[in-house]
């Protein structure tokens, strides 16, 4: 009994630390934005910029709705315009609902949804992690997530915060054997972003047992848990059905991808081809801002990819099916967007490559601190550039 009370005390203290870290992070982002507005020349050349200007917030605040955020505000106000079907519907639907309560202030609605969702997601994330990892490693996984170079997107008018909430809630309730809530949050995750359907991978391996061989595990999992395993697909199917009925193309969210980047393709491009494209850029292009972003994309894809592969090999050797599922989920999260032929936006999508944080948390302390310090520095730079209208991811 004493042990349980002690554990509960540790849990409460760590939860308070999580809240404090979240608040400290918000202050950190606002301070970064304050100096960025005053020190970096503004670029800000993106569609619907006028939508965020009219809300009359300070630039340190409204600039968190740059780029995709402006599209989400447009969708919340007027519904889908041409080519905007690339953005999955649940986040702008939430913005529309909350925006009505806030006298149609969709920018404020987006900021509130993103930040509250991220905070709640951190709570679910912590409670889920502590089921599998020691306390110190759990804390380091959360810290690694918070300081990740592109983690500022969780607080922007992007779907990252909401997606994080639904994904972590689904994983938490899966561990607690609440299959209904786990399936519901998984479907909501996939209705927020295409990558939500990748939870199928994690669900699949979560029911594997050491006492059964691999083939028997597959048979038993599909026989007993088929509907739960495929539940993440429901959200994607709902959106595809909507697109088929309204536009006649259930895959329109993929087919409009070329409209959002010169290197994007609606045809599948394999990873070696994408690497070849980037090596060609490095050998032939001038050292402009776009060159720096390409180098960032290339580096982050490579590092997160190898982190996932490293953890997968380590987990497979030990037949740790939890880490196998986590590694494959992370690997798929990195690889899926590269199929459009570019690493653009992958530094943002890599936020949900959870294996990266597990690998970092397992490093020796001096290396963990070094990675955290470098990550914070990069986050300051990338946040500043994003605030001033430079496309990051």
C-alpha cells in the first residue's frame, strides 16, 4: 500500500512538471517570436495572408497562423476551396465550431484548439509512457518531444496538436483495454490527418504475445481483434466517401498534392529517387534559404529514419512487440509523405516519429543534454523564421 501511495505521489509530481514544462514552452515560443519580429526581415509570401492580418492580433501571435494556418482559417470560414482538399477536415471543423462561440474569430479558435489539445495530449502521452518505461526515461521522452526543432507546430494553427491528442489518447486507452474509446480516438486521428491510419500498425502488434510464433500471432490478432485493428482506417474512409460524393474523386487529397510544391507528385515515388533528387540539389543549387531548408529536410529525414530502424532492429532481436510496433509506426510516419517525391514537410511530420524520442532518452546523459541543447537552438531558429514568413515545413 505504501508503494502505491509513493507511486501516486511520483505520478502527481511528474504531471505537475509536465504542466510547468508546457507553460514554460509557451513563454519560450512567445519570447522567440518577440525577438524574431524585431530582428528578422519579414517575407510572408503565402496564400490567404489577408485572412490572418484582419484579426488585429500582435504579429507575435497571428504569425503562428502562417502558411497552412491561413488555409485552415479559410476552410473554417467558407469550406473547401479549389485544391484545399489536401487538408483533412476535422481540425477546421473544430475551428468552425469554436469560432462561432468566439464571434467568428477562427484564428483564436485555432490557437486554442492546438494548444489545449497539445496539453491534453501530453497528459495522455505521459500516462501511456509510464506503462512501459521507467520514470526518468519517460520524462526524457517528453522533454525530447518538447524541444524537437519543429515542435513549435504543436502551438501553431496547424493540425499537429489535435492529431497528437487523438493519437496519444487512442494509444492510452488501447493499453487500458478500453477498446471502444481507443477505436474512436483512432478514427478521429485518421479524420484529422492521413497518417492517423498508421495506428493500424501499432494496434496490430499490440496484441502479439511471446508464447506464440509470428504466424500464430497474426491469426489470433485478426480473429479476435479485427475490428479494433482496422478502426484507424474508418476516419480516412469517411473523408474519402465525402470527397467521392462532393468531388467525384475519393483520392483527391492525394491528387492535389502537386499544387502544394513544385517537387510533389501525385504518383508514388520511392525513397531512393527522393534521395537522388536532394543530392542533385546539393550539387547544383546555390546556397540560398531554400538550400538550407532542403539540407534541414534531408538531415531530419535521415536521422529520424535511422533512429526508427535502429530501434526496430534492437526490438526485433528481443522480440519486444511493443517497440516493434512503435518503430514501424514511426518508420511509416516518416516514409509516407516521401512517396509524393519530396522531403518537404517531413520535419513537421517527424514530430510523431515517436521512436526518435525513445532512442534519445536511452542515450548517455551527456549526449542527451547535447541533443537537447542543439534541438533548442534549432527550434529558436526555425520558430523565428516561421514567424517571419519563411517556409519551414
